[in-house]
C-alpha cells in the first residue's frame, strides 16, 4: 500500500503511512526494509537465542576448563572459516544486488564465480586443518589429546565456507525469508546437536555436533539458492565469462579476504595468549561465556548490514551519494539507540546467568560489562565498514583492520595479567580505535563523492 494512503488498515500499513515513516522514506526504502528487517530479525533472533542457550548450557555442563578448550578450538576454527567463504559472500551480495535487474548475465557470472571459488577455498582450508592438527594441538595448545577435535573441524570448515557464499547470494537477491530459514535451521540444529553432543561426549561431542550442523545448514542453503536462481531465470554462463570477472577476486575479494585474515589472527592470537597463561583454559571459558552476550546483542548490527548492504549498493550504483550519507547516518543512530535499550536489560540479567554457571564464572561482572559495551563501538564500526565495501575501498579497509589487530594484541600484552577481563578491555579498546578511523574516513570520503558529483552535474 502506498505511504500516502489516508486510511491504512493493518498495523504494518499504519506504520508505513505515519508522518515519521514518510520522512524516513526519503532516505531509505521503508517497504523493502520493513520486509527485510522482519525476516532477517526472525532468523537472526532465532539463531542467536538458540546459539546462546546452547553455549550457556554447554558451559554449565563442561565447566570452565573444558568449555575453555572448546572455545579455543572454535577460535582456531574461526580463522580457517573466515579465510574460505564469507569474503566471497560479500562479493556475491554487492554485485548481484547491483546487476540482477540491469545486467542479469553479469549477476549469473558473479554467482557462479562465488560458488566455485568458495568451494575451492573451503577444500584448501579443510586440508590445511588436517595437516596442521598435530602441530596445533601439540605445540600451540600444548594439549595433544585435542587433535581428533581439530581433525573433525575440517568437516565444519568445508561446509561452512561454501555456506558463506550461498548466504551472500541469497542476500544479493534480497531473499531475506530464505536467509531467515537458513538461520533458523542453524539455530535449531545447534541447540539440539551441540548441547547433546557436549552432554554425552564432552568437547569432542560438541565439535561433532557443530560438524553435523554445518552439513545440514549447507544442504538447506544450497536448496534455497537453486530455487531463487530458477525463479529469476538467470542465463547460463560460460568459462570465458568467468575469466572476464576474475579481476574482481583481486580487486574486491582479496583485500576483503586479507581483512578477515588479520582480524581472525588477532582474535586467535589473543585467545591463545590467554589460554597459555596461568589457569588459562578456565579464564578462556569465562571470557567465552561473557562473549555469548556480545554475540546475542550483535544480532542488531548484523540485521542492519544484512538488510542495508544490498539496498545501499543500489543507491551507490545510481551515484546518489547524498542519500547514501543520509542513510548511513540514520543506520548508526538506529543501531546505537536499540543496543542501549537492550543493554539496560542484558547487563543485570547477564550477572545472574554467570552466577548460575558456577563458582568459576561468578564474580566476573567487569568482564561481562566490558564485553557488552563492545557492541556499541562494533555497531558503529560495522556500519561504516559496509559503506567502504559499497564504495570498493577494500585496501583502505585492510589498513584499518591492521590497526585494529595491532591495538588488540598490543593492549592485551599490556593487560594480560588481568585474564579474561584484560582480554575484554583489549577488544573494547581495539574496536573503539577501529570505529573512530572508519567513521572519520567514511565521512570524508562521502563528502568528497558528493562534491565531485555536484561539480560533474554543473559541468
């Protein structure tokens, strides 16, 4: 229904017909965002709540030390996962969103290129995990008995990497309902399989549960991608067409891949530093338990950039940089207001949950507060970061991520004696510096783009 309808009927129509909605519609397409936010929220909330519940129960079942081992394995796994599919997912989202109507053939080429590249990288990362498992367990973690768990992680790598590209494709088509179905299936299977695996078979059972979850989610997302490709009737592409777009892997995906690598290595390095300190696995378990609140609050910025990235890519494609800047600023404000409201609920509740987990987790309120506060700066940083993706400033983004890594590792070296609380403070400091340089650069960049466009119109 049009926004100017005088007598809207449903609650949704009343919202869209309000005066505030009509003002906001000048900056962002509310009809599309309403649908996108609804389905993305449904999927992310279901997945986040299920993962949160699974992690909290797992921490209770395993205890601080063994939950710390599980968390360190996840930290190592995240480095390999990031290096496979997600960077290609961003490639698919951006370019499919820009070209699916104007140039369907190019959208089809990007789709196929993303899938093939993600499969190749995932196979490479899975093989690397198998080869490095003895070294990582024996030398790095100093816990050789964890080698089977690291070998099982190779299965997770293979299917999660492929799924990263598939989710990027679905987002590029703005198939938010399909993305929601994928996330709901991930949440449901995680809650069931990881929790049961950990309860009956400890750390190894939890990792096996994650492997089965990765397989199920990949099958579901692959089916949904096939449906949407058939619906849009994309043209068949040749090998020659793929070679013509290989430059995108160097100009867009390579720097994005390097960004992911730097950030993941920083996270893994600090986790390993903590785990190898006195009482390290227990401290890592405490940090990971507190981090579950960061992850569940993080669904807000995640929803925003998942919905906004394909839409704002279209705005940038039309070179409407004034609208792009206005929308970008609105998104930051919306993110911060919603997170602040949720923090009023989660901070008191988080302390109660940590006490319920047991004596090893209680008394960690400072760690919990520092972890939750990180969501505010992360939300700001992620919003400005997606503008850099849209404007293809990936090499500059790599420089800023490198700064993040230096600050994170350097600060934790200084605060290492503070254990989990020191790691939480180090990450808060790193994201704060990263958000600052991102916001300043994006504001200068958009101002320059607006002036350049206005001068071009005058000429």
